[in-house]
C-alpha cells in the first residue's frame, strides 16, 4: 500500500526538543477527528456534547507508536487553532502521563505537551512547571470528562518535564521502527 504524505514525514528526533505534530482536532472544535493510516484520510471519530470543545489543538507525532498502538498523542499550545491535517513544528515542554481503563483493561495513554515553535503567547513557557497549576487541573478534568462520555476511565499519573517527553518520543519512534539519531 502506498504511503501518504503524513507517513512519509521525516521523523524529528527531538534532540533539540523539536517535533513535528500533525493536527487531528483543532482547538475549539466539538468534532474529534482521527487519522486513518489505511485510508490516508482524516475521519470524524466522535462529537462532543453541546457546550464542550477541545481546549487546545490535539494531534500526533508522525513516525511514533505509543503503548496503545497509535502514534504518540500531542496537546499543542499555540496562539490560534490550526486545522485538521496541518503540520506544525513544535517544542516539547513535557508529558502528561495517564492511564485509560475500558472494559477492565487499562492501558497507558500519555499526552506529550508542546508549544508551536512560532507561537507568540506561549514562547516564554519552557516546561510544564511554567504552566498555571489550574490549567493542568482543567486539562485533567477535560480528559476525565471526555473519557467518561466513551465509558472509559482516565487517571492522571504524573506531569513530567522535557527529559521524560524526549525519552517517550525516542521510545515510541523505536517501537514504530524509526532510527533514532
């Protein structure tokens, strides 16, 4: 099967703390989109209830595979929403480590947190510790609520810094069969 342009993106090794992020769901959207690697298209995956929206852009790191079998998830902070399919160069600031439980099966479902490289409003943030504590609580609440709608349980394990995020990207790249430089 032919590869899509997203599949052919060069893997960025995150050595300098930079990654490429493919946006699946833009900030402010009720619609959750997901990339289907078999079809090479983005599909509507689910719709949030009225009054609920995604608080930031969500996407994935191409060329990686997380423990849940999908590419690594990314929560991307930037000045304005992007669009589904947009590729954004971003700077790692940490990782939200989490577990999801569905039908008594628990899997890790961590979220890398990054800042768009060209963002103005967020350029002073260097690590997750620079984020307002209330923002982390609100993000946790969003993930808990979002997963409850799908009859899943979400549990925040830890919020860790850049070193943990880089290591997670390296391990997910290796798992996906990419050479890490």
